């Protein structure tokens, strides 16, 4: 088997990436070792003998102070010439002048000066120690030139570090520089105004740029490169970023509500605590991404690649995980309440979805399920129980719901175009403003269903049960097939009906003002129907049953009534 040059290039590139990752890991280990080493040196510096000597001096001074206090007390009770001489000798650095002057200084003055001397020594030691601490703290954050200047000033002031101290502090400074180099150094953040200026100037590559907290709310962009960029805490709500590169991008804490990211690469991106609620991220690559603590409520993650990603403590309630790949993902503490998945969803080994997550599969029990707004295109729910389910505004285009139970379900404004609904029970269902274009509802049960303003163009309702259904302001066209359908008691006031209603049951239907021009009503049952003011011109009414129908004001011009039973029970010639 021959290996193409492109495959060899890919293999070489993969090997190079592995090598770079190994080098980076080694570098990180070295940095950790250096940090530990310099921390140890710093601790050794802080524990140097000089500090212990100062502490010993302070203890000695304290003891001496106590002894002097005791001597003073004794002196007050029984003063002697020898005690005076002792105190005089202790204080010889503070007492100047001739022997005659010393003799003139009283005992209280000698004691007072001695204590002043002790206090002065204590203050000096404290100030020295404080200066050392301040110098240590400042040196760890100062550049090399400032370090040298400080050292020179200390020499001039007589409090300079010795050579060993200076070397230790210099190593600490170098360590801080290494730590800083390890972090991603980025320029001053680009604000929104500057970003739009660059974008208008046809700038599209923002690789590794600092765009932290930028506001792109509601904008549309294409072909941008945000790889390794810093977009943390940015506002990208409702942004359309088609064909954008976002691999290894920092989106921590970003607002990505209702963002549209179709077929975008977010591999190894970090989205910790990001808000992705309601986001449309269909068929997206999030392999190895960090989504810990992220809000993915109601997000469309259909066909998303989430293998190896961190979804710990993420909120995936109501999320769409159909055909998603979560192999090796971390789902510890994740919330999957009312999330939808199917047999093609790949979960981590031994992971069992929550009981209140929804399995979208033939025969599934989804009674009262909340599937509002869900992307259910082309799903197979044959024979599923969706009684009283909330499917409001859901997309079920080209789905298979044959023989399913949708009685009482809320399908308002749902997309059921080209959906298979053969023999489906939709009795009492809410279908107002629902799109049923091209749907197959053959023999479906729609009794008492609400179909107000429903789009029934090209819909197949052959033999469907529509008794008591509300079809007010519904849309029909010439391809709508209602042949053999039961429309008894339906409300079709003011509706323009086209298509085929041959053999349909319209008994007691409300057809006031209905436009039935040229409609095929051959053999239709119109007994007791209210046809006041309806337009039946050119309608095909052969063999139709109009007994007891109300035709007051109806237009029957050129209507074909051969064999039709008229309201009075007579048969038309």
C-alpha cells in the first residue's frame, strides 16, 4: 500500500507536534524545579544566622533591662557608692566631661540615660530588621538595574547586603523573570473600537491577540482567525462566526448566548464558566476543550465532537446531544436534565444518562416531554409516545413520526415539512401556525385539532380524520389532498381551499364565505354544511350530498352538479 506525500507530511507534522509538546512538558517541569529551588534558597536566606543573632541580642537586652530594673529597685532602698560606680560604667558612652561633672550627676539621671540607651539599641535592631524585610520584598519585584542601584544606596548608607545576600536576591529576581516568561505575554487588550477599525481594514488574523472583554454582540463575521487569542469575559452573544478558527482560544467566562458556530474548530479551547445557553454550535469540534462549569442550557450540540473534553459541573439541561461524540469526556457533576440524545450519541464508557434525559428513538416514551425548539430534523420516532409533549417551535423536518402518539401535544409553530405522519394520533393537538408543507398525514387522526393558520400546501391528508378541527385561515394549494378525509364539523370560515376533496366528509362543516372555486368535491358529503356566501363556481360537485346544506348566497355559477343530492333531497339532473 503506497503512502501519499500528503499523508507523510501529516505524519511528520504530528511527530513534530508531539516533540514540541514533550519539550514544553520538560520546560514546565524545569520551571517547577527552579521555583522549588529558589523558594528553598529564599527560606534559607530568611533563616540566616544574622536574624538569630539579632533575636539573641533582643533577648539579652530584655534580660539586662530586667536586671537593671531590679538593681534600680534595690538602689532606691539602699544606695551605695559601688552601685553608682557600676551604673556609671555601664553608661560611660553617654556620659562625658570631667570627673567632677560625673560626680555632680545624680543617680536618677544615670538610670534615665541607661534606659534611653537600652531603648535606642532596641529601636535600632527593629529598624534594621524592618529595612531588611522591605529590601527583600522589593528586590523580588525589581528589574536588574534597580537592584544594582539599591545595592549602591545601601553601601552608601552603611546597610548594604553582603555578597552572598546579593547573589541570593539576584537569583530570586531571575526566577521571577522565568515565571513571567512562562505565562502568555500579551499586549494591551484591543478594545471594540480598535477591533472594528482593524476589521474594516480587512484584518482577519487575530492569532494570540489580547481581545479580553471585547464586545461583539449581535455582529456577523466570517473567516476570522482567533486561534490562541484571549477572548476571556468577552460579549459574543448572538454573534455569527462562520468559518472562524478558535482552536486553543481562551473564552473563559465569555458570554456566548445564542451564538452561531456551524462547523467551527474549537479544539483545546478553554471555556470555563462560559455562558453558551441557547447557542447553535452544530457539528462543532470541541475535542479536548475545557468546558468545566459552563452553561450549555438548551445549546444545540448536535454532531459535536466533545471527545476528551472537560464538562465537569457543566449545565447541559435541555441540550441537544444527538449524534454527539462524548467519548472520554469528563461529565462529573454535569446536569443532563431534559437533554436529548439518540442511539448514535457516544457517551464515556460506563456512563448512564440521567433518567430525565430524553432518548430520541422509535417507540420511546416521551409523555409530557419538553422538546420546545429542539432540532429534531430527520429523527426516527416511529411509534413513540409524545402525548401532551411540548414540541413548540421544534424542527421536525423530514422526521419519521408514523403511528406516533401526539395527542394533546403542543406543536405550535413547529416545522413539520415533509414529515411522515401516517396514521399518527394528533387528536386535540395544537398545530396553529405549524408548517405541514409536503407532510404525509394519510389516515392521521386530527379530530378537534387546532390548525388555525397552519400551512397545508402540498399536504397529503387522504382519509385523515379532521372532525371538529379548526382550520380557520389555514393555507391550501392545488396540491393539498383531502380526498376521503373526515372534515365533519370543521371550521373553514373564510378559507380559500384548493386541491382535492373528492369523497371528503364535510357534513355540518362551517364553510361560510369559503372560497371553493373549481374545487374537486366529487361524491363529497356536505349534508347539513353551512355554505352561506361560499364560492362554488366551477366546483365539481358530481354525486355530492348537499342534503340540508345551507346554500343561501352561495355562488354556483358553472358548478357541475350532475347526480348531486340537493338540499331539498332531490337529485340534480
